C-alpha cells in the first residue's frame, strides 16, 4: 500500500472542471461541505467561467435520513435560477456510501420539469486512483442526455479526454475539414455541438481516457469504436491521420499528412539531435493521462522515458504496447511509497509530475515539469513547440545555481 | 519653428544634483536642513520628498525675485539665526539653482552668524543625482569626529538616502542579517541616522556600500582616506546567493564563523524556492527593468531573477553605463538614459509579463496595455513603504519572488476567467479555419501556467464577438480578441501569427502612423462627444483607450459610452 498518492486531485474535480467548461450544462456536486469546498477551490484553476460550484452540502441528518429531498430541491433551485438545458449530478463518496437513490430523484424530476435533462455520474470512490476518469464519467452523463440523431454518411467522431480539449482540437479537426471528411469532435464548448457526436458513424478516441464514453456511444448510439493510437508527436499524429485516411479512402488526407511531415521533419531532426546530445531520461508520473501522451512525444525525440500510469484501462493497454514496441518506453505499474524512491531508482534528467509532487522533486534539485500545464498536446505543432523549448523550459542552469548554493552554504 | 524631434524627455523622470543633496541631508534626525531657495522650489522639494518618506524637516529662505537680484544674504542670515536658535545637532544649507546663478555668499553669512556644525552644499547646476548625493555625503564628513574609538565588529551602511526607493526596508533587513552573525550597524550614512551617529561614523571598522552603482562610493573612498575605514561594495546583497556571499564576506572580514547562520538562512530559502508557486511561475516569466535611479537594483534584481529563479530579463533601462555592461551579459536590450518614448517602444517590442519601474513606466506601460507592474524606483508620485518589503537580503529575495508571483500569477490568472456566474449558454458559433490555426499559434506563445485557461477565454470571447456581429469567428475577430484579452501583453509576438491582411487590428507598433477614429473597433455604442475625445489620445494608444473605456463602462453597468464616461475614466486614471 503506497504512503502517498501523487495524482492531481479527486476524480470529482475532474468531472466538475470538465463539465464546467461546457456551456448549457451545470454540474451539481452532491456531497458534504468539505467535498464541496475542496473541489470548488481545486477546480478553480481550470474553470473558465461559472466559477461557483452548485452543491447540496450533505449534512449529518441527510446521511441518516437520506439526502434525496435536498438534492431534488437543489436541482429545482438551479433550474429556476439559471434555466440550464442539462444538470449533471456529480455523485460523490458519501451519497454512494449510504446508497442514495439518485436515479429515483432523476425520474421524479423528469416528471416535474420535462424541459430539463438531469443525469448523474459517479466519482470519488468510484475512481479512487484515477483522477482523469472523472472526465470519462462526466462525458457519459452528458451523452446520456443526448437524443438519437441521423448518422452523417462517411463521418467520423474524435473522442477527446477532458473539458480542456473542448474548443482545442483544431490541430486535428482542420485536417479533416481540409480533406472534406465530415468530422464531429467531442468534447466541445457547447452542449449542442457536443450532442452532435452521436451523428458520427465511427468513433476514434484520441486519448486513453474515454473508454467508457466510447463504449456508451457505441452501445447507445451505434457506431464502431477504434483506438488507433494517441495522435501526438510526429509519428503518432501521422499514424492516426493515415489510418483514418485509409479507412475513409482519402488521398487528400494522405497528401496533407505528407505535406505536414515535410514541414516538421527538419524541426524534429533538430530536436532529436539535441536530445541525443543531452541523453534525456524523463520520468512521467501520473497526471491527466498525459504521462502517456507527452511521454510518447519525449520518446519520439529520443529520450529514455519512464511512465507511471494514472490508469490501466483498455486503451491504455493498447497505447502502452505501441510505446513499448516503438520506443522502448518503460512502464512502472507497481505501487511505490514515495516519489523519491522512484527518482532514486530511475535517476531522471527531469520529471513530469503533479503540483503536489513538485516540492519533493525541486528539493532534490531534479528539473521538474508540472504535467497539468501540458495539455491539448495533440498534433504536430505541439510536439515541435515542446521539443524546441524543452531545454529552455527545464532551466537547468537555475538548478545548477542552487546545487552550488546548497553545496556551499546548505551543509 | 524649431525642430523638436531631438528633444529628449528623460529629464522628466531623472532627479538632479539638487534633489541628491537635499535627500542626503533630509534623512538625518536631529539635523535641520535649509533650502536657500524661492518658495516654489522649496515646496516642491518638500512635498516630493514626503511622497517617498515618512517625515522630514526642511526650511526655506523663501526668496523673491528681488532677493535674488539684490543678493539674498540677509534672508539667509535671518533664517539661519532662527534655525540656530532651535539648537539642532547640525544645520545643512543647500543652495537652490537660482542662488547658484547669483552666487550668494552663504559661507560669509554662516561665518557671520557663527553657528556651529553648519554645512553648506552647492549642488552643481546640470549635475546628476549621484553628484548631488556625493557632494552632500562628503561635506557631511566635516562633522565626523576622526578621533574616536572603534567599535569591534561594527559597520556603516553607506548609500541610503531619502527618496532612494525602499531604502528603509533594505537597511532593516541587512541590519537584521548582520545582527545574525554578531555585527552591529554603527551608522547608516545617511538615511535614518541621527546626527550623533553621523558624527561618530568613524567608529565603524568597515563600510558597506550597498548601492554601489548609484551612490556612496565616493564618500566611502574618502572615509578610507580620512579615517582608514575599508569599504566593501563588490557584492550586491540581492538574491539568496548574493545575500549569503555578502554576509559571508562581512563575516570573513571580522573573522566570524557564519556557517551555522548561513546554513539556516539557505535551508529556509531552499524550502521556499521548492514550493509549488515559485518555479512553476517564474520559469516562464519575462521581466523588464526600468530603473534609471536605482541602477544597483537593476543589476541585483536582474541577476537574481535570472540565475536563481529563471526569469528571462527581456529589457533593462538604466542610467549607469557600468551597470549596463553588467546586465548585458544576461539581457540583449539594455538602454542607457533612454527617453520615455524609447522605453515605451521597447516595452511593446519585448512584451514583458512584468515591468519593474517608476511612475512614468507604469503610466506608459499601462497605456500600452501592460497590466503587471512592480514599483521599484522613483519617482513614484505616491507610494507608501516601510521596513516590510525589502528587495535586499534573504527576506528581500523572498519578497521579490512573492511580489512577482502574486502580482503576475493572480493578475494573469484572473484575466483568463469569465464571470462568477455568467450566461449558461451562448450557443454554437462556427470558426473559420484560419482563426483556428491562429489560435493554435497564439497558444504556443502563452506561458504554460495559464495557457489552457487563457485559450479558453480567448475562445469564449471570440465567439461572443462573432455572435454580436452575426458572423463566424474570423481571423480578424480572433486577432482583435487576442489583442484585448490575452493575459498581459504579447502583441509583439502575436504579429508573427497574424498576416498583415488580417486587420482590423490596432496599429500599436506604428507609432507615427495616424490611426483614424473610424478605423477603431468599438464593441459598445459611442456618442460623438466620446469619439471626439479620442482625438486627444495619441494614435498608438487609441485602440487601448477604447478597450479600457469600454471595460470601465461595463464595470459601471453602462451599455454605451458617452463623453462623460470618457471624462470619468480619464479622471480615475489620474489624467
């Protein structure tokens, strides 16, 4: 049993933050006050607007007598005040523990407010050690409110990871626009456009997290799901796009990929030369699943990459295999007590960790990147930007200054 | 008509030898200063000194035109007699420029009155601040008793004067550190010292010149000559490393073992810099320093921020060429005695996330859209400071970082946020492909610590504007929005993203280019009076003025801008 937990936060925050980025949706946090406070404060850094969390503040009597009545009232209050199209009840640990009948509340609400769609997702206990899956659970809840729509012939759907992807998938989407392949992306910043995902004929997840979302789409709205690989880095992006080009029989998309590769290849070679010279060992620990995706980019640059994964679902297994076979990436899936233990074992050049791990890493004078700040990592340009600025952003001279200072004065 | 193009404006923010002499004198407790001057000169000097410091006693001979023309010795005599009757510990007479023109015989008056411990300082017209300070410092040595016993392990801190930005806090912190290794401060030469301490300055075993690129080196050399007190000025105690090295050097002079104390200080410093909010923010931070009256700060802060916390120094403006050469090692843009216009242009060109400077820097940078600013130099026009926020020493290093992080991080962070409870849905808006591509490129230019949320804000604001105009999000709309809403100021970098034909963007870089009112982008309705007032705004700032005024109007619950709105906003800005 590990002594600490190095993920960014509870899956509840992830659900809250992701839903908080979708216009038309209000998340309602069903949980006690500490849960509300912590998740409210913790999600503040990544919520763009509607910064106040609506919650039920479950108290002791709710625990004893049931909090369903309070929950129902709060949904009504929210509806009256803001008239959202959808309210997603984020069902946290305490209501799960006492077995509250959330579905029953939703059925009652449907009868009382026919215009309002209410759904729910389970976080907290449900994903005790995989914060990013809070998004997956939230997306399923959003999809639950969608109606079946006619499929668009020849269309594809790109299924992203967190709310952060909403509005930030242009780096992939524009290829399909240029190649004239009908493309729906998910998530998007608006409920209407998000709901359009059900019109896609085929779903391509672009990250390892949305396994539940994809399964739900496939089961409830038809359409095959195929995980190709995460479209990050040069090769990863090309492979992803070419695979779709083949399935869609689109020479135009192939040509676009050819052009892009021609454009970025010289930059990639420069980056690879620098990485070869510096012999980088990157330790990627937990995170919003980008320990895998950003890890793959570093591996393509030629770094020796060690990944401590935040999840082990089916898509992860597929991506892991690709990364092991293509780049020889090492995956560390065993529990560890302290991050320092792994740092001592791996002796990395730099680590990519969550905020709370930063003091442990910097105090060891290991150059540290905060993984939560490296999102929307899809496509060619992100990788080139990351690689071009990697050594500058690492600030090794600052660490060397501190090494010298601590050696001289620190004892 | 004379060609005014070569007229330089830097004198506006550069004090003279007269300020230097007065500020060196005013900080001494128990001594009275007389400014032999017309009342206008006097009141300006007095008021402006009180803007930066707590209290001071300054008297005047209140000269009229007639006095000057006919000789003002009698005014001097009468004033001196009144002051001497108060029996101050010393009297310092500083002559004003008008008196320096007519060359009153002040020395003769002093001799006639026979007042003791009375010094006369004649600052040179056209002399620099440093020259004025050094003239006063050296003149004050006439009061110092050479025949005193040395106090073991004691130092003088040389250089602080009134109106030296933050001198009080620096002195407090350095005194605390020296006490930590068992060294006492005999005298601060001059700010905050008593006249008795000045007279006993020769009791110190060592002089520490703490602002060597600004003032104090001349008097330190003179003190070495007259009293045999050596001086240390080679290390500026700004930053953790240099604070430790400075203290270590003092300890070595006195043969004190400071290892334990330094270890404790550095352990605390290391714990501080290991915290979440330091490197995460500072590593992607860019700063500009505009410190013509605080060259020592410019050198110390730039070296500290760059070497110990990874801030990139994109520009430095100062007045001391020697300090400039040192900063050139880590900054490509070093300006010496630049005009305000030159500095403003450089701010815009280099796009720093934070600017350290004086009031004028704050104003011109704010007009150009910069929001994050840390006061670090005079003139301040109005600024309250105490012992609490040093820039020097260990506490100073921490304060510099926390000031930077708190100012910039929260500033940028809040800029990326929408409303606490905004509209739940504004509907779907289509994006042109060029706009999407531009957003990707702009994203790469935003620091990682706010990139994700900043992009979200740009996205939302672009859609809002597109909705208002009933169009897709075009690259023109995105350009407008990124110019207005991107955290702090990245316009210089943005120009790489947007092609010239993607206007309508404000022509901020084209200083001389006329920007007609009709070409500006308005998101609220403006009446003719309000638009007419924009004619008074220089071309490069017109779009920023529109944006700022509209923000002001919205904040005050208005949906349009009328002449009165512009007037209110202008007044609020103090214009």
